[in-house]
């Protein structure tokens, strides 16, 4: 009798470890028939630990609440073996507001590293008892079930300031939230795809949203502008801005049923909504409308050669820090393009410098703002110029062309023409008396090259790298390394397929990790968690070392497996006695400090001994 009690305590202690694999099933249930205006529950159940629940699109019923997640577990003990089963549920509370037969699509969830799909559910909605047969249930929000949110309560609308722009012309898309119920929070779940557009987000302060009232279809709404995006079409033709999806948290009222007293005056007084309602936070998903944009191509006629795609309204100015300097002294040319439009896409200017000027790539900086009026700002190009010869030079005007969408024509801007007087610096020698004009200087700059001075790398005549011993070593070394890699990879794959061997090899390291965790709880003197970790380390070691499934572990199977491996009877008795002491210690009253130290030392010593005996 005493042995049975000990085994029962041991099994109850190890319930979190014992699990038996079973088929995973993911099912959906709901009533087959409901009445219009009635609330009902849609329940998704899976018999395993689940994550990443993907809800179906429920459009024919009003969502009162959900999905609400809960879990439960149960244990069965058969022949001193314990199995534990899990059950996860995701519950919706729905309300039927129109008659007909409707199908709720399947949901999806991930469990055990795989994705599972539930069955679909069909619900038939009949006329309510208070309605004549065949009468339609009103769909007006006033007749909706308590707590339901409809598209007439809150919706999301997208608008654009231009529906027929030119290619590259700036358009501003505004997303407005229309609501007549309190909304406490919102979160953008999915930003729309901007295929064919270059997008620039317009920053907004969520704590200071622009709000006003508007009347839509005879209903007054509070309107909030929640998002604005500046779009620049990159190609002509019909382009589509996909809908924006947003999750909101709305506060709705739920009416409660009151028991009638029979007193007309008393009942009519407490029929006031104030006494029969309460508020509830409800999650609701909104989806805006899509936008179709007809983009016109830019005209080909009168298009300047220097046009690079800029569309908008721009101005340009240019400055130099000096026009008279000595040779080899730097000059800074700064050109600033300012305006409204696709400023960020302006990446080059058409400039022609004198041949004797050494010019570095420009340093480009931007100062761009995205406001409710659109994208505007400036783009600065800073050139570093070093004149290498003395003389008088002229920098021709730089040209910048853009398309003005309002005027429907191309505009070309020009910088001033700059003249430079370069003086010969100290130490410069004249190349010859024939150099008297700028044309001669250009010839010298392009034709004369400096004599290359040492050091030089010399090679023996007739010696080549191809065919040398070094060549063959470098040629065949990668092949040898690749063959060695294939051999090692093949051995690794072969060893990994032998699951029993892998678990046997890793048994000791896994047990030591658990013992290390138990040691942490021992230092903190947390007895329950220490004993739990110590017990799991011992049972897990036996399962991995002797290839015993956790569901089949028992004191009898442990004894049989150890005897088959020729483990000494004294050691087997000590191991089983340690397991029993571990389980009794969890339920023993009083101070467990000394017991914990002894159990930890015995466990570490026993695992070390069994490793030596099995080698």
C-alpha cells in the first residue's frame, strides 16, 4: 500500500513532463439556427498549444466581442502512466441582424510548427418571434443588437486632391475617420500598396488630430484626419491606390434586460436607457475605399534636352565664393533648387566646366518638409573646383528644366554666367612661350603626361605564374576543401538522422543544463521549483539515454532498462530511491534546506557514475 502511494505522488509530481502525442484537430462550432437580433457564440477549438490565430472575415454578423482566448488541460492516469491533453479556444460573440443562410469562412492557427485550418460554419438566421414570417429585420443602426458596430456607426474614407494628374505630379491622399461613437484608440494594421507611385509620408501629431463635424446621408459624424500621404506617379495610365486597413477600439453601449415588476409607472421609469445600459470596449477593423488615379503622360512636344523628370514649381539660384584666385586654390560653386514637387528626385544638373578645372562630384544635401499642403523644400548641389592653370575662364550658365503641371508647359531656369580670373601661383613654371591663350592650355592639359617615377616591380624574363607550382596549389586547394566539406556534411546528415543516437549523445548535456537551473533555485532557496527542475532533469536523462518515451516512463520500466544495460543493482536501487526522495521532499513539511543540498549532490553524482558504467 505504501508503494502505491509513493508511485501516485511521483506521477502527480511529473505531470508537466508526461505528454502523449495525439492527432491535432482544429474545429469551429456555432448554432445551426438563430433568430434575427439574437446573440450567439462562435467557438474555435484546438486540442494542442496554439499560436498565431488568424480570424476569418465575418461580414454577415455583427461582432460584439472577440476573439477571447482561453485554455484548459486535463490528465488521465492509466496503468500508472499519465497523459496530459491541452485545449485552446477562441470565442466570438456575434449578433444576427438580417435573415438568410450565411457561411462563416474557416480560421487558421499554428500549432506544433504547422498551420491548421478549421471547418467553415453555416448559420441560418430566422425571423424573430415578434416579427411576422418573412418580414425583413431592419438594418438601421437603431435596430441593431446592443453592442454591434456597423458601417453607419464608423467608417474610413480615402480622398485625393487630384484624380487626373500628370506623371510625376504630386497628389495628396487623405484618410478620414467618420464616427458617431466614441473611439479611444486606433492602429493601422496594413498600409496600402503604392504600386506605380513614389510615396512620402506626411507626419502628423496623433495627439492633435484635425477634427470637425460633417453630415453624410443625413447623419452627423465627427471627422478626424488620421493620415496623409504625398504620392508621385512614376508611370502614366490607370493606377490604383489600395485600401488602408485600420483597427480601432470603440466604446459601445450594451442594453441589459430588466425584470418587470408589474407596476407600469415603475417599469416605465426604469426603462430609461440610463438604467439599462453599460459601456464596453470593442475591437473593430475598418477598411477604406480604393482610389483609381488616371495619370497623364508628360507632353513630348517642346521637351528640353536637359529635362530629367522634375515636376512641380521650382526656382534656382547659384553662387560662388570667389571669382579671382590663384591656381590650385579651391573655388566653391553652390546651386540651390527650391520649390514644391518631387524635390527629392532631382539628382543632377547640366554643367560644363573649363577643361583646366578639376571638379569633384557634388555634395548633395536636402531640406525637405512634408506638410498638409504637400512636399516642398530645397536641394543643394555644392561643387568643389580647383583651377590648375592661370588665365581667364568663363563658366557657362547651368540649365535646369522642369514641367509645370498647372501651366502645362516646360520651364527652363538658368544660373548666371560666372567669369574667373586665375593668377599664376608661386613656384609654377611656364610650359613655353607658345602658351598664350586658353586653347593652348587645353592642349597641354590633355596631351602632356608626367613621367612615372619608381619604384618598379621587376620580373625574370620567361617566368610566368601560369603553370608554376604555386598556380597548381591555388588551383586544386579549393577542390580538396570542397570534397572534404562534402564528406563532413554527409557524416553530419547521417548522424542527425539517427534520432536515438542524437538524444543519447545529448542526454548528459541536457541533464546538466537542468541541474544548473536547479542549482540557481537552490541558491535562492526556492524549494518547489528546485525539486521540479531536479525531477525533470532525472526523468529527462533516463528518457533520452535509454530511448524511453516520456509517456512510458515509470519506476518499473526504468528498472528493466537499466538491468538490460548491465547496470549494477546497487546503482539502480540508489537511482530509484533518489527519485522517490525527490517526490516525497516536495510534500514533506518543515525546512527543506538540508534535504535540497543532499538531493542535488546525489543527483550529480549518480549521473556521473552512470556515464562511467555505460561506456
